[in-house]
C-alpha cells in the first residue's frame, strides 16, 4: 500500500490541475449539504433564543408574522398602531400575585437606516443592555446605540444623528428629529446590537405628537403678527423644533390623550405559567381589538416554512450532487482510456491486474479524500460564520 500511495501522490503532483478540479468538485458536492444544515441550525437557534426571552407579544389585530418580526427583531412592516392606554391596562390585568412585566415597544421609525426603538429603562435591563460607554438615555431626544449600529454609523457618546423622514413628498410632516447619543451598549449578539434605543416619548415626538416653539417674547419682532399689552401673536415664521436641548425641553409639549398614542406592540413577561395562559386567553378576545401571540409558537411556524424550503433545496442538491458524481465518473473513465499505454507499461513491468486496479483505486481515493478534507474545512468555517451571519440577517 505504501508503494501505491507513493505512485498516487506522484501522479497527483504531475497532473495538478486535473487533480484540483476533481477534488474541488468532490468538495462542493460534499460541503453544500453540510453548510446548508449548519446555517439552518444556527438560524433555528437564533430565532428560538429570542423567542424564549419574549413569552407574549400583544398588539393590534393584523398579520401575526409582521407583528412578531416588528416586536422581536425591529423589522419595519405594516403593523397597525397599538394604543398606549391598552398597554397600561395590560400591566394591571394580571390576576397573579406575581404580576407580569409589560414593556411598551415603538419600532415604527428608523434613524440613519437603523431601527429606532422606543421603550422604557426597564426594557433595557430586561434585554441585558449595559452601556459600554456613556450612559442610558435620560432626556427627551437622547438615544443609546447598539454596538453594531454605533460601529456602522461611526458614532460615539456626544454625537448626533437624524431620524429618517417617512414621507419624501410632504416635507411638513414628521420633520427629522436630531437625536443626541448618550451611550453605546455592549455587544449582545442579538438584534439589539443594530438598533437605536430611546424613551418611547421620543418616538412620539418623531410621530409629530409633540413639539416645541420658540419663546415668542424673545423672537424677532418681524415674526410677530401683533402685540396687545402682554399678549403676543406669532406668525408661521416661528419654527417647530427638530432638536431637543436642555434649554428647549420645557417648551416641548404633547397634543391629545396619551392613552391614544401609538405603539408597535407590548412585550409581556408573565410571572407564572398560569398568568401566561390567562393573559393569552383574555387578550385574544375580539372585543378588545387586540391579539396576543406566543412568540415560540409563531417562531415555530416560521421555522416550519424554513424547513419546507430546505427540503426543496436538499432535493436540488441531491440532483446536482448526482450529476456531479456522474460527471466525475465520466472524467475518470475517460482518464482510464487515455492511460491505456501507462497500464500496458505496468503489465510489462510485471504488475498484476489487481495491482493496477488497486493503484487506480488509491488515486481515486486520494482525490475523494482531498475533496472531503476541503469540505470539512468549509463546514468548520460555516460553523464559525453562521452565528454572525444569522445575527446580521435577524
């Protein structure tokens, strides 16, 4: 066998290009199913991990998948507004002594292309978001960036960024709000890394539900319509602020009933299994105009769809793999025909037919072993990259 290996290696070195082409074909055929399986497994783990920490999601009736993707992964979608007053009722509706924790979520806007997520300080603590630099947002207009968002935007505490304008044609609505970066969160390996976080009231400012005005007593007299004693009437030249500063904070005020202000959803963390069942049942009643979703159940449906697609992909891989193996067999049989003179020389040197067949088998085994080795390296690389890639996708 040692002599067969020596001759096989010598042949592979002499025909480098042919050997590399055949080994590469074997590597692709062997690696593709492994890489797909590793990727799907990593995707399943990433989805399941997020769902396990998000027991119930309550929102307005509509698309279940849109609501789940918006609440858990901050994906922009057609999610009907969920009243803040209903979220407040949720926090008081748990009959269990160990009351459920309810976190409001507003994820309808973006800032420099990153999801702008409004919630409470308790939500940051629940998600394990800790500032790596700076501090948590403490004032209207302040934000904290996820680690990946800060890296992509090149921002640090003390910098500013603008919200993205929803309408490109109506410039009078939802003017961009200049946000002040108060801190940057440490990496978590979750969708939180790519988001921009603020208090939910800041998102309502972006919605146009709050604004501030110049101090009329200090503005240019040219902007005044009339003055009667201490009563001043300002013209439309008094601008609406798009930046909240400590000096201007007192001038910002909200319009309307805060109970009617929109949210994307509410994340509910029940204190017990009994509490979860009761809340899930009560807030799925049509009369309440809400829907409650068990995150793990909805994610399970998404994964079933992924697995169905994977079956078709696996079938395609099997067909391609079979075709590649047939091509490899054809190439090898043609190679045997071209090597008839070489085999005749071996017979004349006294080699038996079994010895020649063994030599050819070793050569084929060497090519297959090289291809499988490369496939193994590709699978190891995929195992390292898959969690990072899933983090990017989610």
